[in-house]
C-alpha cells in the first residue's frame, strides 16, 4: 500500500506464525488486508518475524521466557511504533497471531496490557487446563521430538503435512502452497525439536484465568472445520468482556492460509469497527 499525505492512521501489524511456519505465511492475508483498507487513510507497517526455532533463529532460546524476550526485543528494535509514527497520524499496534504464534501473542498481551490496540488470534488455545492432560501432551511432544532427531527433517515434514489439523492447508492456492512447503525444507530439525519440548502446548501454562487482563478488543478466528478450536474460541468469547468469535467457512486450522480473502474481510471489519 503506497503512502500518501492524506493518510491519518498508521497500523503497525505484528504477525506471528505457527509451528513449522514463517512470516511469509501471512503474505496472502497481508495483501488482502491492504486491498480492503485502501482508501481509508491507513498506512500499514508489516512485521512478520521468524520465531525462535524457525528460520534464522533456530538456535535461540525456545522456552516461554525466551520466546517472550525475543518478541519484546523484536518490537523494541525492529518494529518500534515510536519510529514509525508521526505527530499528525494516529498509530495503532495490532497483533495477528496463529496457533503457536498465538500462544506467544497471548502470553505477551497478558504481560504488556497497554501495548496492543487490537488483538486477532487465529487458532488460539489459552492452555490445557488439566495437569494430567498437559503431562500427556508433554510426553507426546518429547517423543515426537526424539523421532525428529532419529528420522530427520524430511520425514517429519511428510508426517506433519498429513495430520488432519494441517492437511486442510492444501486448500490454499497451488503456487502459495508449493512455496510454503519449499520454505519448510530449510527449517532446522534441532530448532523444531527445541520448539516442541520448550514451547509446546504441554509446557504452556493454563492462562484461561488471565484472559481478562487483556485490555484491547479481541477477535477470535477459526475455520469452521476445526471443531475443537471453534469450541475453544466460543468459550473465550463467552468469558471475555471484549472478545468476538468469527468462523471462516470451508476452512480448517489455518484460515489465513486456506481462505485468506474471507479471513481478511473479517479482520478488516473488526479493525474498522474498533480502531478507525
């Protein structure tokens, strides 16, 4: 989106990808959001980092605190809203986070209650509430990590893309889908192992009771085929005083990849309503 002198808003949008993903996974969504905000006096700064365990950051600390520190430092050094804003323009900090990235985004939003002006979670889970079930998930992720170490990255990527939760991503445009999987070939196996055992759902704390600390409006997005996460989002929307839930038809766990246009329409409607 080209900047012009009549623009009165700056949206600093931070997009956090899912496990095995990258910031480029948001490219379809970004283009659709820009198109739908055209003509509304909005200039967008996109910040789409590769999270610890992924991309060039595979040797970073993947623990909960390490992930938080990474994002906090990234915001300060790469995406500082103070650098982007102008005294004649209204600046808004917006989070769009998917799956693993939504765990990090949720954790950050709970800690930094004054930073975010709007939060969009795609496939978020505030935590496994049963300690027994959380222990089972830790054990599952540990064993999967060991299998990655034994069988290698190529084996894992073949396994991962066939999981029912992931397989619906094949609904994405063919060229995007091929490019996305080509990017995954450059992932580091050790980085993925670290991410699984240090930042998987089994080690992530139960934050259901902390959700009300988030002061910004929340949009919860899920594909309607992702029944489990739709139920989670519905539960969050009923419990949080300023959260709304939107289901994207004919989509699974990653609607921003599987149906970027409709997902962008839901997000832009939310941003127009709450920020403009």
